[in-house]
């Protein structure tokens, strides 16, 4: 542990930069009734102004046509870094992983497959671990987020 380099930031609707972009596009950022206030959770949801939908919990997404009309963007943030010799794995995953698993645990899980360089199995194990963590959350019988991971070894 300790060698994990985080290359992205979470694109939550409550983030000041994301919220400003969404509002400039005509959307609003808020919460569903009964959810923790976004000032406490740091999350928020994207809505059509005056409506309680679509209620997306992310400010960046692929393929959400309705979200796109209110400022949800598919444009990525790009970070360029020089990889050191000790940096041997890259884990790319959806918020369904990162909402329940921290960066170090995902990297440690992936590194368990470094000697075999079995990136597909490493990704599958990360997805399964995230799924199991989601299933321990209250309300999981109604909702489990999308869970996707990709692993690359260098």
C-alpha cells in the first residue's frame, strides 16, 4: 500500500465545476427526497429544471441522451503522467466500483494477478468484490449500481 497514484477525480454533480457546467446547460443539481443532502454526501443528482428526473448521480456518462440535454457530459478528463518502473498496473472502473471500494483495495486486488498477468481475471475479481460490497448496503435489493472494471499490466 502507499504506492497507489490516483489519476482522476470523481465527477459528482455536487462538484463545483460539474455543477456550474450542468446549470449553464439548463439542468439543476439536487437530491431525491429521503437521500442525504448533497452538502453532506458530496454527491447530488442531475435533474431537468423543475422535474425529479433523470436523477443521474454522475456528471459524466456515455450514452445518456436525456442527461446530455441538461449538461451531463461524455467528455473525459485526461491526465498525462510519466509512469515509474514501480507502477505496474492500471485499474479503470465505473463509479459502481469506486462507490464501495477504495483505490488501494482495487490496486491490491489487481496486483494479486500480476505474476500471471491475468488482467481479465483481475478485473472480474474487482467487479465481484464490488458486487459483494454493494449487496451488504441497505436497499441493495432494490438498486445496485453498474459495476465495470478494466485492468492493464505494464
